[in-house]
């Protein structure tokens, strides 16, 4: 009797936990159109999200010229996240990005994360589950549809810069590097502004929401101080950007965290003279590999478009190191 009851239950569990096949990932994608700029293919499509009740999320990819000319070649993917209130396909319109893909061939991909989702999984808004969407639906669909080599990185501007670090902190082993332009690195400190406050009241479901998930510096420090690896970080902010002081504070936190980590090296090393090779190896293995740049500019298209080359260069170097 018990065998007859348990058998269908076991079968049901196996069916419900089975991984999604490549064909099912491909079925998520519904193509809209393809355009061509500087020999790059710019493809717009929608990606169906079961996590968000069947929403069709607008998305895009830019394929480098080599994708068409070298039909057997595979490519790394840079996921590029838009800012709060910005067009979801901002990166796909950057002519300098198209030009750079000639010498730095990679696939660039992004999606519409609504005006102010902050790329989070909302506990109260079922149609706003963008962390789950990215890892479980968008990333697998992109990497099933196009020829990829397994190397991936993530970047974003403004809110997208927050999203890039948030995604990397969620699953750091998924990325070879992470970057941001004008990143909103400390959004919890912006909660006093009515528009930002309303974002998180809506997303987190409380007048005085728990903002611990927004504390990227705390989360990154915990990651590193626990001896958990994290990919290299590159941040670039304009000196006329309203977020510049937050960016500088974040950088100071990273510098202080690295200093704390290196104090361990001195404690653990009893020798009177420090071996430079051991010092360098310890620093590489245990500290945050973090580069912060400032240059003239504001929080706008001109700054992001002008500085996209530095982002692509950073990621391309790490893609080459991973191959």
C-alpha cells in the first residue's frame, strides 16, 4: 500500500526538480528585430520569466563583428545593466562600444529591469524578481542561444552599477570581473530622498525597510574577511557626479579592509624580514582586487559613453586571463 502512495510522489519530485533543458531555455526567447552598426549585430528580443508570472522582459544583445565572420569561434559575455529610469538598451546604442568590439570581441547583453527595481528580488512585488530572473532565466537563455565560451563578467551604470555588484556578491563564482560607471554603491544612504525612499518602500514592503541587502560595502567586507574569493572590481565615477562622495567612501572602505587583511599576514609571518613573493601572493589571494578611477564628468550619457572603453578593456583583459 505504501509503495503505491510513495511511487507517484517520488516521480513528481523528480519531475519538478529536473533542470531546464536547452530547448526550454531557447523557448524563452522571442525575437523582435536585428539592426547592424559598425558590423555589429544588435538584436532585440523578449525573455519570458516564469519567476515573474510569465512577464515578457525586453532584452538585447550586441554581437561583435567576429561573431559573423568567425563562425566556429565562441565568445565571452559581458552583461551590462542600465541605470534607474534609463532606457533598458542604453549600452546597445553606444557607437564607441560597437567600435571597440572590433578589437575586443565579446558578446554584450542586457535587459529591462524596470524603472527602479534595483535588480533585487522583492519579497512583496511578485513581478519584480530580477535577481532570480538574471541567474535562472536570462543568463541561461543567452548562453544557450549564442556561441559562448563560458567566460562572463558584469557591469552597469548608476543603479546598474549597484546591480552588478549585487549580482557578483550573490554568486561571485559566476564572474571573472565586475565593474561600474557612476555606480550607486551606497543606495541606503539615499533613502532620505523621497524618490529613492519610495523605491525601497515599494520593493521591500515597509515604511522603514531593512536595507541590509543594499549595504554593498558591508557585504563585500564580510565576503573577503571570511576568506571567500571575489572577482576583480573596477569603478569609474565623474568628479561632478552627485555620487562621487559615496564612491570615495566606498573606496576608503575597500582600502581599509585590505589593510586589515594584510595585518593578518604580518601576524601569521614570524620572520624578521618579509618575503616579497610571499607578501605578493598573500595579497593577491586574500585582498579585494579593486581599482577606482575619477575623471571630470557628471552623471550622464556623455560620461558613460566617453568611458565605455575603459570598462571593456578591463573585462577583456580578464577574459583573456581566464582562457
